[in-house]
């Protein structure tokens, strides 16, 4: 939950796509229109402000394509100069409770 109205009803929520317990990290994948990417980035930023103990990464289309190639699910010909190497995912120290999350 990112925002509530005066009556306590949820106005804005964010539920990342995946949780990686080995890394204590939440992942949001976005491969859609720029408008939706901007909205997801805004929500991820707000989640970080409200819950700094929660690690959330937004993966973009280029990151998704690189993972498909890396694990042999797509041929390297799918990649172009338009999709540079993805940002790395790394382990975090400490543990974070699962955020209260609802549909994005």
C-alpha cells in the first residue's frame, strides 16, 4: 500500500512481480509502453521512500531480453545495440519483511 484516502481506503498500491528470497529482493518487470514504465518507476520510488528496508528493482525490456539470451531461451540475434547489458542483481545484507502490497 502506497497511499490511502481520508477514510483509510487504498488509493495507490504496488505489488512487484517476483520476490527472490535468496537475494531478499523484489523484482518488477516492465516491457510495455513508456507511459507504464514511468508509472511503475514512480511507484517503485515511492515504495523505497516508505519502506527503505525493502529492496525493489525494476527490470526493463533490455534486461528481460538479456536474461532470455543468457539462459538459452532466445538466440543472441534477438539483441541489438538498442538493448545494452542489464543492471546486475546482487544479494543484500539483512532481511526485510514483505511489504503490504496489493495489485499495481
